């Protein structure tokens, strides 16, 4: 069973503000019993309501959406969204944006250059790095730099994932590449 991240945030925020469930609910035009249900994980707030609550606690919109989406997934799919990893990735992405850099793997001429550059890129999610450390991937799939850029940009922001999920994502990228 997944940890009740949404409920924990609501509960901790309410305690920090020293409010009753009714008082806290009034801030967001919901009832005290609704706050109780959110805190216990019986019910999830709508995305709009959750974004307001999370924003008031200082959680970024991106992370808030990931937390909300993860809470809606069946238990066996929740591992695909790694909240800690997404926070790290988000801060790394902001640093890269500030510096004006984002690795462009399509600029490399050889597959070996791409592989070396990917190996050095610590901003990639763990599952994607695991996939790129697999010799079989390079031998069978021979990913191009452009495909790696798409994998990182489209699927990397979702979190850690795992090697198998990213391999499937590569197949999707190839199938729909003409759409990008």
C-alpha cells in the first residue's frame, strides 16, 4: 500500500497552522469531514484543490502534480513515479536551465560518443541510466542521440521508472517519432 502523501501534507499543514479540520477546510471551501477524509486517505482532493493546498505549503506545482498522479495509480504502477527522484530531477533541471545547458545527444557523430556522454550525465533518472548501461540495448536497439533526447524530455520527468519501462518508452518514441 502506498504512503498517503496527500493526506500527510494536508495533516502537517493543518497542524503547522494550528487549525481544526473545520477551520482548515474553510480556507479551501470544503468541510471539516472532507479534510478528515483527505488526511486519512479515504478520498483524494480534486487536482485543483490539491494544487491550492500544496502551493500554500510551498510544494512546487510540478511536484504537486506528480504526488497527485501517483496517489491515483494502482499500487503496482506507483513505483514508476519516484517522488524523491523527481524533486532531484526538478532541481537539476532548474540548475541546467539557469546555466542554459541541456545535453543534446543528437549533436554527437558516433554512437560511442553518445554512450560516453550519457554515462557522464548524472541528471538522467536512475532507470534511464540503468537502461543506457546495458550493452544489449546498444547492440540491439542502437538508440540515436535524438531518441535519447526524446526519452529524457518526454519520460524522464516522470521519475525514476525502471529499465524495462524505459525500454518500452524507447519503442514508443520510435513508433511515434514522426509526430514530434
